[in-house]
């Protein structure tokens, strides 16, 4: 783990009002449970109504206020629904966690252009537009937090994940820029970069490839624990996994060395990326 942490500011989640996108996913459902256990009030957001209701049922024993919002975050109407309904029900938003995301694992030369555009809409534009919509509310109150869930792939660009990696690079850049822009407003920005995780997010080709190259993978529960820790520790940047966090630093300084280091892995990966 590598993090830039403000040790003087411990963030309390009890009684905080939080929007969590991607709430019905493998990691999102685990984050929801941890937030509820800490006494947070959560607006659970995703496209799958039934899955959202299952998450709401799982966290109901914690007796916190929660609600489900079924919305398509790639549309203006969907994003407005999330912000308007949360503010109407909670009265305020203390934290926005942009967790919803999509992955594409393929040879970029044959990737469907629709998929390329969809990943940018979900992974980049949706969190940017949601952030833009909630910022006036947070800035006016003089407090709030934006939490963007990126990826190690947003610092190390992996072959056959060209679109996914580039969207996470964009989210990382946005997080850094908006953090500097919000300096002095009372609104903070946390960027969390997990390494690969064992969730339904991965298709069979990704699972077979990760096994073949012996890729380190965390459980969804472990990733969720680190996300909560990053928020509570007021981290600016938080990278999950070792030695992946070290490779991020190496790649930033000596990317051509990393080119050589991943050559063999790329040859193995190619077989699985072209399966479909």
C-alpha cells in the first residue's frame, strides 16, 4: 500500500450522508456494508434494481438510513436523478464515492467502438459530471469529499487493457486537477487505486489470463476495507497492493524499463485477449 495521508485529520463516517455508485457490484456491496456498519447513511446507486435491493436488505440490520436509486449514469437524466433524489431525501451530501465502472480486455484493434465510448462514459464522464453537479452544494457548505476509485491500471498502462487503462489515467488526472482547484474550499478529493480484484467484474478470459501470469488479486472485501481506510485517513492518493504500488513509482520515473519488464507477460496475455 502506498498513500499520501493527512495524519492530523481523521474522517468520521458516522452519520455522514454518502452517495455510492456501483453499489451492487462485488466491491460496491462490500463498501456499502462497511459504511453502514460505521453508521453512514447511504444512497445506493446502480442500474440493477434487484441487485440494489439485495444490498439494501444486507445492510438493513445496521439501522442506518439508506435508499436505492436505479439510474443510468451515462445519461444526464440518470445523473440528475441521483443528485436530486439524494438531496431531497437526505438534505445534504457529505461524500460522493464514484465506484461504478466497466472493463474491456481485448486487442484494441478489434475492440467494438461502442465499447470504447461506453467505457469513457461510465469510467470518466459519469464521475466527472456527478462531481460537477454536487460541488456547488459542497462548496457552499464549506465541506465535503469526492472519492474516485481508479486502478493501478491508471498509472501503469497494460497491453490489451488500452481503453480501460486510459479511462483510469483520465480519472486519476481529473482527481489531481480538481483537488488543486478545490484547495481552500473545505472539499477534499481522495483517489484510490486498487490492483486486480476477484469479482464478477472480470470475465472468464481475464480470470484465465490472471491465473496464467500469476497476477496478484485481492478479494472484494479487502479492497473495500482499503477504500474505507483511505477515506477515514483523509488520503489524497491511496494505492492498494505491494509490489504494485512500487511499480507505479518505477513506471512514473522509468517507463521504458517497465516496457521490457512486461514483455513476457504481454506475450502470454495476448493469447487470452484474442479468445473472444
